[in-house]
C-alpha cells in the first residue's frame, strides 16, 4: 500500500531516472526523460505543513515504473535510459 511522500524526496527519486514535475492547470504533470506527459500528480498541502505527494499519485508513479520493468522507488540511476 502506497503512503504519501514528502515532495522533496519524491522529486529527488524522479531525478534519478531523469523524470520531472511541471505545474499544470490544477495539478502537476509527471514528465519522462523525453518530456512526454505520463500522468497528473496531486500535491497535498495545508497551512504550516509539509507538501506531500498523495498516495494515489504514488500508485500512479509506481504503475508507470512497472510498465517499464523498473522497481519503485529507484535505488540508483538507471543505466538503460
């Protein structure tokens, strides 16, 4: 079961594989290494609290990794990209 993840840690994990987050209309867009759209990511935040990636968005990211045969979370930079 996926748990919410702190935004900074999530972005650091994405950078290991060359992916990025970009502000969309309401949510954020997850982009792959070629800057192609993968899915929408929701960042939850409250006044005075840390910003976290929602559990549903973590599951989406995990699904994108599984489609490529990768493990989530990545342990080190992948060499096959």
